[in-house]
C-alpha cells in the first residue's frame, strides 16, 4: 500500500546541507551568531507536565508579580500560559480580575529574561477602576455573568451573556454580548464559533494514525495526543457522533460517496498540523498541553462551511454543495485548528481588526501547514480553500498575494477596514505575510503565478516563508493580546523579529517594509 512520504527526512537533509554551507561561508561568524540568536529566541517544547508545573508556579507567584508590575490592590492575576525560550526568557500570559470579577480586555504578558529584568505587554493601558457602586447596577440579564469591560474605552462594570442559536448558513452560533451594567447599552459583541493509510479526496493516499478497537481499528491517533475523528451522519447536534472504525485499517476510496473519505482528509489534516506545530514551532499540540482536539465530519446536509469551537475543543466540517465537496482540504484543516491555537495564546477578539487578525492567523498557519506537508497531490500555495470549490466556479476562497481578487477582501489597511467581515479584513495581514515571504511583483511558486502589489508602489524583498511564519507565531504567542489591532500587530511582529533575528538586519527591515506596503505604519 503506497503512502505519501513525510517531509521530515527531506528536511533533515536540507538542514545538514545548510550547516555545511555555513561552515565554509566567508562570513561564518556572523551567520553563526545569527543562528544562535534565532535558536535562543525560539520557544522550547514543554511536556504537558512541565507546562502545567510552570503555570502553577506562575500562579503561586502571581501576587508578587502583580505588585512588581504596579497593579492595584483590587487586581489579581490568573496565569493562563507560559512560553519558555531557549535563552531562558519566560513569557507568562495572565488574565486579570478586579474585586473578584473577570476583566475582559485585562489580559497581559510578563516577559522576564534570565537576568531577572522584566517587561510587560498589556491589552489595554487604562487603569482598571470602574466608576460607581456595584450595588447600584441594573439586574443582570438571565444567565449573564458580571464582568469588568476594559477592552474599549474607560473600564466599566458590565454583564456578559451568551446567546446560542444558528447562523444563516447553518453554522451554530455562540454570540457573546457585553452590556454596560449601569445603562444597559451594548458595548461589544462577537461570535465565538470561528468559521471559516487511507485514500483522501484532496491529498491522495496518506498514512493515518489509527488504533486497534476490538477486532477492528478506529481513527484514533495515539501518537498525536489521541486525536479522534467522528461521523456526525448529518446531525447538527453538540455531540461527537460515531467514532470511525474499519475492519482492515484501509480507509476511504477518494470519492465523497464513501463516508470514510472525508474522515481521511480531516484526520490527515489534523496529523500534519500537529506535526507542523511541534516540528516548526516547538508547540506540543493546539493548547501546548499535549492533548488533541477532535474532528467531526458530515455535519448537516450540504453544509458549505467548517468551523472551530472552543466549547468542544473540536473542528467540524460540512460536505459542501450537494454533499460532493467536503470542506476537509489540508489548508482548511490547518486553518480550523489554528483558531484553537489563537484561542490558547493571544485569544484575539473575533470582531473588528482583532477578528481580522484572528482569521488571518488561521490562513497564515493553514497555508504554512500545506507547504510543510510537501504533498504532491496538494502542493503548497498562497490560495485559501482552492480544493473545496466553495464558490462552485473553481476559484479559491481567498488569495494572499492580492486579497481583493476575491471581490471583498482588503489589500491594504484603512480606517474602515475593521468594519468589514473578519474574513475580509484578514486580507491586510494575509497580504503582509505573502509579501514578507515572497516579496512584491510577479512570481511563480509550485506552478501557481502570483503578482503582489504594494500600497505605495514600493518593492518588498521576501525573507522566506519559514522565517515569516516563525515571526508570526512568536508575535502571536508572546506579544499579541485579545485587543491587538493592525498597528499592534506591526509592533508585535517587529518585537518578535528583533528577538529572533535582531533589530538591525534584513529581516527587521523587511518586516517594517511589508507592513508599510499594506499601509500599516
């Protein structure tokens, strides 16, 4: 039974060759110093136990940390994540409470170097001190919780309610609505559901992680956190559905009429994404805790979408138009899992500019997963969803080299970009990533022709996709917060670039140039 070779062996050969070339290079000292800087600023992979221990230690020291960074007596820190760099720098991400209430928009990151020096990145700089007495507030809406809203404007007491239902296209809805607890006015709202060996429909014959199940086998990947793939069989419920099993461990036939085929694509996509996170980003699973999400296929009837849900920590895929084009292609799988990654790191609000950055992160990492797979049946490209034909005319869902080619996305930042749907405001960051990876102008990559313009007519020289996604991930995991907008993303990526490659080199200059080329200054 044939299978698509995994690129790890090829990548190892490339690394060895590069090391040999560095050794004989004329400027070997400079190259070595640069490599050491990048290695030192790269996150180390923590086991689930080590990560849990680091978070527990951070929580135990949270009162001292709160005082050290100047928080008020009514404020407390709740440790949520810890990222440790190889050079000893520790980035600890906290949520904040005020008088026992969660502070939405109060998240912050403390960066502490090995020598003990400390810097802090806050989602908002405003002092958390809501006016008025809590006893004078309106009665909470049914099922709502009391919070402090700090993400926009002056912090105020507020209520957060979750309204569930179904969106127009059949996607489940978990809409969070924040209202002023004193006046009842709506302050903010966002949607918590983020959309956007076997024979697969899109990736050819692939190797799958399975496990014995009685006298048969199940789609349970024990090598990657126990990821499971389930059949919803047309249901739209919140349950998992039925775990896929097979008698001979040979799955699917490459056609949508075989129910296993969509499961093969989803299961394979989850495996490749897990490997990309671990190999390229040093991350042990979506949440960094070594635990897998799970996948559900065959959602609804002719449902033309796929979505990630934090509440189930799972990906869900529809079968597309006429149930013939499941939305399980590799870049879509990587896209959906990366929504989970964003939720576990920066937790970018799914609205306005931060929502666009949330969607762009999934496009950027989904695209990177596709290139990483090195699968000849689905070569890497800068097109989003080109295999699933969601429009019915053979065109991709989105384009990274010139996002406006889809008829709705923004190529460049403007004051109104935050008013667009998050899938369209994402164009600014997608365009930035393409320019940073490949540069401006005409270019052909893996047989696909691109021609990327710039806002100011400037020429951008790409630094390569690998450096570009490492910069984006470091910015996401150590500098971005829930409220990061495009200006904030520029600052975060420049900080990440300085950490990895220095602030005087080509990489730093081109990150700044790529942002300028999409009108983010």
